[in-house]
C-alpha cells in the first residue's frame, strides 16, 4: 500500500516539472506526471525487491528523490521537439 505514496509523490513532482520548466506547449500535460509516477513506483518496486522494508529510510529517500531525474529528461525532450518542429516547418516552407 505504501507504494501509492511513491506513485503520488512522483506524479506531483512530474506536475511541478511540467509547470516550472519552459516549453509546456511542446509536451502533453500528462507526460511528466505519468513519467514521475512510473519512476517513483519503479524505484520503490526495485528497492523492495532488493529486500528493503518500509522501515528503511533509503527506500523512502530514493523513491521520493528519483522523480527529480525528470528535469534533465524533460529539458532534452523539449529541446529535441523544438528542433524537430523547426526542421519540419522549414521542410514544409511554413513561416
């Protein structure tokens, strides 16, 4: 049941990433919250499989800190999307 906390926190961090980083118009609204939830849940799952229990603080720290890895990933996605859009507009001769 505690994995829900990691999922919810990851989704909240993802929403925060979406709202704070520039380029919101280049990505979908659900992309970063879903990615944050997946990252937080995956870290929680991996660490519980590594036999960490809910009493271990590293399980909580890692699963709550991991969604912050979204910042550089989203920055790269935004830059890639902008580059692709520019190239596509040039190819189609759209101003």
